[in-house]
C-alpha cells in the first residue's frame, strides 16, 4: 500500500514539474506575438491557439499535484475547527460520494470525445491556422486519470487517519 501512495505522489509531482515548463514556452510565444504585432505590425495566426492549448495543458496537468499539496478549494467554515481525525473521517466519507463518481463520469465522457476527435483529426475553428486540437483534447482524460490516482491515494490516507493511523 505504501508503494502505491509513493507512486501516486511521485507521478503527480513529476507531471507537474514537467508541465510547469509550458509556462516558459507560453511566455516566449506571447512575448514573440506582442513584439511582431505591435512593433512590426505583423500578428501571427497561431498565437491564440498556442496560448490556450499551452495554458490549458499546464493547468490540467497540475490538478493532481494540487490535490497532493492540499491546494484544492474547500469550504472550511466548520472543517478547519475539527480534529485531524474528524477531518479524515469526513474526507473518507465524501471521496466515494462526490469525488470518484464525478471524475469517473468525466473521464469516460472525455475519453469518448478524445477518441472521436482523433478519428476525424479534429482541428480548431477559432483561427485561420486551424491547428490540430485532438492532441490537446487528449490532455483531459490523462489529467483526470492522474487526479483519480492521486485521489485514491488521498482517500487511502484519509481512511488510515480516520482510524487513528498514519
């Protein structure tokens, strides 16, 4: 069990570190776009597509890491006043009710969309560049799978903590 928890944590951290470099690429792409647009009056056709795809991939591939670091948003009106054991008990009860069902449904729905997108080699319709969108859409089920993996690790930890174990 401990090896699974370490694996999930390491995978979340590794993916977040790897995809965090997309911010550098995004910054350079936007910097280039600003220079050619406002200095040379020659805007690119690819800047919009590249910017939302890079930022979207960066954001999505960081969600499992955010859960690992307890950076998720929660309503702490009462929760923060509870003991760690009671908090763990609440988490252990709510993961199977809300977290897992929602993510499993989202995973299957996104997976079917990705399969369809790859089958038609879908392209964007927003800009004249018409960039391929199917690789970007693939990020969603991958990110959801990583979040499910990290959520399972957090659920196991909550069960152990609710029993008074660490």
